[in-house]
């Protein structure tokens, strides 16, 4: 089933507000949520960073939405056994609604454990070992694990869902895309040039086929950052003010503090957001932007509006965007908004 989802960004908003907005998003036609998992915001001005795993239970209990983490890095703040336990519990409580989104992580959130922050190849190795641990624990069997980076003494998950939640990995590189196809149930990426996306999807499908899977049946998720406001000028201004990290077109995984991001944000200009944050007051242009990624083959599109105008954005999308999206099966997501 194809879906348009709402991206709940814990770096920017209080969890109580995000819960209310997700409930509204369900009412107007969004049918899934991707929730960020941060210990700190990107910049101090964003101002929040609640513990997403507490909130996910509240989301499951107060909506019928599908939901998952976008994304959780295992192996630093969380041992993968704890991630597996949390994911299994949510899927046991809300069957068929939870998916586990994993990633390699950033120093911004993971350096707090006071270990050496590894280079990219080692981060990928740690992620792969963590996936192996989580997969083994999802069998319900007692497991021991002694890897290069991850160690686990005899452990078993006692509260298990009937079916383990799907594991998806966020990646923007070809090597990890292929590994994701082999090891996991689906892929998550972000907006990029069509050529890069087609390359990533090709590598993902190659890995899936090599593992004996049908890539056509596997979820392909994308998170799109947009800035919607009453005028184009306001849309640009709020992107620069609220989401300057979206205009930083360089690797950010090694930066440790929001204050350092704030210093770099002084160098960000509107032109730096090109191809990274879609900025427009025209809702039909937003529809076309999302439709483009549906046409590229993504089965789930999660939209993050970078502005503080979340309620207005949700209602506007429910009225003007969601009913006009077309998916490969010919269906449209009908808006249920009453206002």
C-alpha cells in the first residue's frame, strides 16, 4: 500500500504538540508517521529533543497510524538489544503498525556516551552488527553475540509480537544501499538528484535479488523537507531561520554540538537549499514535487514542513495536496478533513 506520511521532528517541537498534530494529520488524510530520534536539536534555536520511544506508545494508543523511527542509530546510546526490545514491544501492542528505522548515526546525538567517535567504515560495521543482533533477537530465541564492535551476553526477548516489525535502514550511499537490500526489509533515503536516487535504488534492488527477495514488494521510503508559507518569501525565510542545517550541503556526522551548527548557520544562504528543501507557497507545486518521487518508485513519502506553522500546513495538505496525489495502483489518498 502506498502512503503519504507526516514527519514528526523532535528537534523542533514539544512532544505534546507533535502528538496533537499527528492526530490532526490522521484526520486530514496522512496515514503514517516518521519520528526523528535525537538527543539534541541541530541548532539551539530549534529548541527541543524529547525521548521519542516514550512518545511512540502514546502515538500508537491515540491514533490508527502506522509509525516508525526516522531513524534510530543502534550501538551507541542504545545497545541493539534494547532497540530490539523496544521495537518488539511496540509491534506486540500495535500489530502491523510499527516499523523500525535504523541508521549509522551522528556525533551530535551519539558522542554523549563518551567513546571515540569512529570513522565512517567502522560506523557501518557497527550498524551491520547491530542489525544482526536485532534480527537474531526477533527470532525469540536465546542469543549470544560476540562481534568486532557489539557484544551481547545470553539474551532473549520475552514479549514478542506475532510477526517481527520490518527493519529499514536509512542510507544515501551505494555500498550500504546494496547491503540494506540483502539484510533488511526496506530502505529509507532523502531527497536528492534523480540520478543519485536511481543509482541507490538500483543497488538496493541488486542486494535484495542476491538475497532471494523480490524488491518490488519491499518498502522504499523517502523523507522530503519542504517549507510552506503564505508567500514564497516567507517560505524561504523560515527555511533559513528554522532549518539552516538543511542548507548545509556537506557531511555533518562528525559535528558534536548544536552551538557549532548555529555558528555554521550564519553562512547559510537561500541558494544553498536548492535540491535539499523545497520552498514554495504554491500547494500545487508541492503536490507536483511529491508526485515526482512517487513516480520514481517510492512507496512511502514522509513530508517535513520546516516551519512553525504545522497545523496550517497539515490542513492545507489535507485539502489541496493529499486528494490529488496518484499512486501506481491508480488510487488516491482521500482527504477526510472537515475544515
